[in-house]
C-alpha cells in the first residue's frame, strides 16, 4: 500500500480490500451510498463489495458516458438520495471513471449543502487525473465541466486492479494525461515514456505514482486555479473543443484522444508563440500520432471549435487562454493568441495526420 | 452608512447609491450580471441602476416566487450566463428576496466552478436572514433548500429603501425572523418587539441591525452548522414542512407565515421536552397569532408534514431534529421527539387558532 498525503485528504494506492476498510473505519456515517454506471456495476462493484465487510449500502446507477454527465443525471442521483432519506452525515462512494467521480462528487457536494464522498476511480484517466484537485462538475450546453464546484473528497482509493476491466482504448486515453504531466513538468519522464510502444503488460502503479506526484505538486501550489495550476490545461483548450464537437457525432472521442490532438496543436502554438524547438514539436506529434492515430478535423468546423474555446472556463474576459510549454518539461500559463494562429495549429495537426 | 464586518465579507447598510459604488470599486471584474425577478426588475432595478454609474450589465430575469426556486430556473440562469459568455472573473449582483439570493448565489457559485457574487436583498426576510451565513440553494422534490452549498458573497448591500416596494404581508413575513432571533438569543429584544402592534411607520434599520448582530454571532461561531448555528432553525422544522405542503395548494404561505406556525408548535415542544414555562408559550403564541392570524392545519395532512420533516437536512440518521428554546432568549439544539408529540404540537397550534 502506498499513500500520497495531500493537505486535506490522502490517496491510498493498492488492493482495495486492503485499503478501503481502514479508510472507512476512520469515518462516522449514517448511511453508505455507492454510485455506479452499468459498466462499473458489472465489473467493479463485486470487488468493492468484497471490501465492505458486509456493510449494507444504497446503490445508485446512472448510464455510462460523457453524454450523460449532465443535469438530468444529477436530478436522478438527487432523487434517489432523497428517496433513500439520505442525511447530511451519509457517505458517498463514487465508483467509476471521471464522469462518475465528477458528477457523483458534484451531487454529493450539493445534496443538503454537502455530503462527504470518497472517490474510487476505476479508469486510468481518473486515477491519474481526477483524483487530485477537488474539481467536480457536469457538462452544460456542450461546455465541459461548466457547472460545478471545488470540493475535496474524504479520500481517494486507487486500485490498479480496476484497470483490467478496461478496453485498451480506454487505457490509452488515460495514458494521455500521463504524457501531459511529463510534458509540463518532467522532461526525463517524457524521455522514458517515448520508449513505450505498446501499453500492454505495464506495471501501472509505477507510472501512476510519479504522475500523481506531479499533479499533487502543481495543485497544492494553486488550489483554486489562479496561476500555475493552469499548467494542467496544456492540450485542453483545443482538446476540450474537439471533444465537445465530437460528442455530437456518431464517433465521439475519448477524453485522452481529444487531448492528444490538443497537445499536438498546442505544441505548435508553443513553437509559434514561445519558440519551443520545432524538433520537440515533431517528436511530440510523432509519438502521439503513433499512439492515438490521426483523425482529420474538418475545416468547416474550425469556427465551431473556436466558438467553443471562447466559452472555456479558463478564459478571462474575451481572450482564449492557453497553457503552453517551453522547453519540454516546463509550462507557461496565460498565453493568448488570435484565431488565425489557432486555425494554423489545427492545419498543422491535419497535415501531419495526412502524411 | 453602517458596516457589519464578518470574517470574510461585510454587510453594508444604508442608501445603495452611497454604498454600492465603493464596494464595486474594490473589485476587479470582466462583466457585471444582475439577476432579478419581474417584481425587482420593475421596483428595485431603477434604484440599483442609479448606483451603477453608467456601467453596463447583463440582465437575467427569473419568475418570482418560491415555486420557481428550482433546477429549471437554475438552468435558465446558467444558459443566459453561457450565452453572455460569462467568464469566471465576472461579478453577479443578486437583486431580490431570498429566492433570488439563494438561487442566484447557487448559480453563480457553481457556474464554471464559482463566479463571485454580491447579495442585494430587497425583502425584510432576506435582509435579516439570508444576508449572513453563505447558505445557497434551491428546492428539490418539495424539500426546501435541499440542493445547495455554503459559499460567501463578496458583500451584502442592505438598503431599507427597498422595503417600501413590499406589501405589508411580505414585511410581516420578514418580521418573523426578527422575532425568532429575539426568541433564541435576546429576551430583552423579545420584550421590546411585543410592543409593536402594527408594522407601519417603523424605522427598520433600528430593528435590522440588532437582528443581524445576533445572526452574525451565531453563524461565526459555527459556519458549517455543526452545532450552535442550528439554533437558527427554531420554528423551521415544522415551519418548513408547513410551507412545503402549502406550496402545493392554491394558498401558498410566505416563509415567515409558515415559520410563525412553526414557532408556536415548537414552543409547545420546548415546553413538553425542556420545560419552557407554559406562560411563555402562550405569550409567544398570542403575539404570533395576533400578527399572523391563524390558519388551521388539516388533520389528514399530519402524516405528510411528518414525512417532509423526515427529509429535512437538519436530521442526522433517522431522527427528526429540532432546535428549541428554554428559557426565552436561549436555544437548545439537537432535540428529537417521536411523531406522537409532533402531532400534539400541531393540535396545540390548531386549538389556539380556533379560539
């Protein structure tokens, strides 16, 4: 068992049967609620249940997928809690990926003005990304996480065993955040990662822990995202817009797949605005395209991408805000550029895809 | 101008033209948003506008009334903010009574994970009650304020001039909270209040300030409502249930009218459970009935009242939680009782009504 202590809670990494009972014993609660989707209900709930030592719980199920991370699903969760006569001293366990963690946390954090919750991320993405930072929320009007709040869980339980329930595509999606953490804060780790050509047979705990430590360091220095925490948004201004529009199509992208596109385009912006070495840009693009493939972004949607970027939370006033890198392993936040340059960066990505 | 300083913000009491400009000058914001209902738009917005020194703002209107303090209205507010491309560094002014303050604050506090807001309460109730404590929220499934959060405004602007826009019935409703503050914390003030037989020609500033100071004292000693802050719930366990059911009828009660009923019934409980002098109970009942009239609570709805009480946020586990008084001027929190005694307290109220 490994423990990463943050200011107000801990991330406990290891087999859940060995970690969860100790965490629960430290808390007093009147009722246990478990929030799942149909996938985690089938694949992850049995493992969780075996760690509950026979305690009863109220199960709340929501449909899986980013398209259900919305106010309607919240209403369903709140209704179920109301019907279970959940009181403020209950405890919610969010068992699932980012959608369950973000939305279940938001519902808990707002039910009767705040019920405590524990995050049990079951995807690689949520284990390395969503488990630190206390960001909760849902999507609204196609804008990701546009309604939400900052609130910390009581604890985060990370068990790499859950990753065995994922498809390779989902694992790859989560891996994009591990790559991002290296690009914004750890050039050596970036060198190391490029040696992984496949994601099978990896000891994930060894990659998750350094990635969590990078995120911990950044978030603890800026809990409310006023400055350096924005470094984590590298690849996300363009990535979120690409993800948002893809959601509307019959071929939605996973978060990490969209962020990979965002990181390629924003590496190009880093070159144009900050002078990031073009060879580094090419290395980043090559590795990401090899890992994620390339999907051409239709020219006629550029305006829609830019309009979604304008509504990004990270903006101040009317400017579109970017977090870029220069050199590799170091982030430079609060960069802005005109829409012409954004278009060029999308063209740059598209050209590489078509090679 | 009078200023009450709380830990993290100030309540500024006086003519808004003299108070608001100074408050706004201290804040940096990219956009000003004003949330109103149709009443405050007509009666209060002109006065606010005259204090904005020509600054432009985005106006968002929601229908007035507790029945619109719901997730649908929130979606409307969020949509308007999204369409106005509101960024996280905007500033929201909530111009209205408790509904606008609670719901506008909740929408601001969750939009892009938190936009700052200023409360400009325009009813007596919200001036003495909602302006301290950072409680935000909406009603859900008939349960008042069951979805929400704790978050402080940047400032509260109290201008008694707004009270001139209210009906006498609304003023009387707010007065119930002034009475409550005296009953839980200031026996002398209670003596004084009983001398007011009518609510016309009152210098409200003189009654608002002591009432705010009582609430400040209580809330600052218990910001998250773990203990003594529950004193403020006197009259509210039964009052909220009465208010909740009345909302469903063609004769909804104003908040203070329901709380007056709650204070009578809960004074009776204070007598039964804590030995509050029955003469005091009768004095409280007499003054409240004289001020608010008496509306008989149908026997056949007792079960519904009790079932609503069971879903009250204040409960822990399965018990219905009451904040009672003994003696007058002192609160005793975390009292519970069986449903038989609750029925008796409703009978007690009903019998007095019918005298």
